[in-house]
């Protein structure tokens, strides 16, 4: 009788650990997925910023030159 109880207790313990470990890994994967989305968004934002700077390079340079000329003439 004690042997059967011991086997039953062992199976319950194993099932409990299996459940807990699945929950832990599920939470870890959710965090990992969120991190991956964050990296993807960061890369996309970086590409967009570079594309905007390249596309409006002439206007940006002209704005800085106008600001520089205004500061020089203000002396």
C-alpha cells in the first residue's frame, strides 16, 4: 500500500513540475517575442530615419547654411 502511495505521489509531483515548467517557459517565450518585436521596430525606425535624411538632404543642408549665414550676419 505504501509503495502504491509512493508511486502516486511521485507521479503527482512529476505532473506538477511539468505544469510549472511549461508555465515558466511560456512566460519566457512571451518576453522573448516582445523583445524580438522591439528589435524589429527599432530597425524599421532606423531605416526610415536614414531614408528621410537621404531624401531631404538638400533641404537640410540649405536650412543649416541659412542658419549659419544668419548667425554670421548677426555679429
